[in-house]
């Protein structure tokens, strides 16, 4: 049995998984269940490919924020493609959604605010993966992040 077969569970409704070098690509219909599965998978696959646990946890957080932004912008059950993999310099996380005209919006909320219930997502992404990019893609748009070691 290959490493990919050991690491990637079988696909399920709303979640189609593909191995990629040192990680995976997930085609999902965004629901709480599919996001939870992809988050758990991200951590275990990243650690299996050599990322330390703290870096894998940071990648999980970035992934959650990017998917949350896509769902807020595009709506529940939006089709997304998520790529997560270890690189020579750290971890790459890419989220593709189908609506290129809906761009991420920064809220004017401090990261350490005690009373804010939302609005810190892009600030967290800025902190954990500075220099993230947004580009149009064949699927709509993609946000690509790199978390360095």
C-alpha cells in the first residue's frame, strides 16, 4: 500500500480527494462536515510529510479562515478546491472558489480585540502567511498562501 493510500481516506459525498506531491487536493462542497474532514486531514498529512505540529496547526487555521471567507462570500455549499502540501520552505495552502468578482474584505478589527466575534480572518492570514496572493484562475479565483518554517 502506498503512502498516499495510507494518508488519504476514501472520498465521500461532497469530498473528493487526490494525492499531490507531499500533500493533497480536495474538491469539496463546502459544509461543516467537509471542512472538518479537510482540516483534520490537513494536519495529519502535513505532519506525515515532515511538518512540525505547530506549523500544521497554523496551516489548519489559515485553511479555515480562507474557506470561511469563501463561504461567507459565495454561500453555503459552494464548490471549492483546496490544496495543502509541504514545500522545501514550509507549507502551501491554496483555496479556489468560483466567484472571481467577490474579493476578500478586511475588517477594521484588532487581532487582540476581546469583544470582536469576527473580522480577524485576513489579519490572521497576513500574520501567519505574509505575502499571500489572490489571482484569477480557470475555476474563478485562488488565494495562495505560504507558511514558512
